[in-house]
C-alpha cells in the first residue's frame, strides 16, 4: 500500500512588470525535503504539474515559497488567453479528449493546460496555432518540455 503524502500550499511569486509581482499558490505534496506540484500552474511560469521542487518556509508569512526546480516531470504547461468566451468550453473539451487536463481562470479567460509527457504535442500545437490564426485566442508555452 502506497503511503499518502501530506499536502501544503506553496507560493510562487511571479514578476509581471518592473515593480509589479503576482503570487499564485499551488497544492504540493511533501516528499521528504522536496515538494511535488499537484496543480496546473495558471500564473507561475517554467513549472508543470508533477515537477519536483524545493520550497522554503517563511516563519513571518507562515507559508512556503518556491525556491528551485529539482526535477522536471516531462509534462508541459500551456496557457490559452481566450478572446471569445463562447469558445472556452469547446477548447477545454477538445484538449481533454486529447488527454490533457486543464483549469480555467474565468476572471481572465485563461485556460491553463497540462500536457502529459506521453502525449504527442504536434496536433495540440496545430490546434493552438489554428485558434490563434482565427483570432479566437493567443497562447503561451509557459513550460514546454515536449519536442514537436
């Protein structure tokens, strides 16, 4: 029987402008001295679901903060910034049918997508480019581990 890991929230501070920062917190499983990301990153860049990271506990803030990447999971994170709200659910459904989980941040019309390492990225890349070409969305390869 596999031991169940304890989960904590880890804060990822992201610089968005010269003097402007944004913090995203994500659930992570504690695994010894490391943490395993258990959410799809919506704001934080260069990390993916399943990545193993180091985090440091800040006693003043009473929270963990991301420190460094220990081992990449091989998964990729893509963010889709939707221009057309009515396309949001159909895009999420299409991606799900291709084996990709996603999270939606409705306030900003963002779909954060986890592409598992064993999924072929080429058809997903084409789908993303087609949607961008049609003016439905723009997208960002926030953490690309796949070749295409």
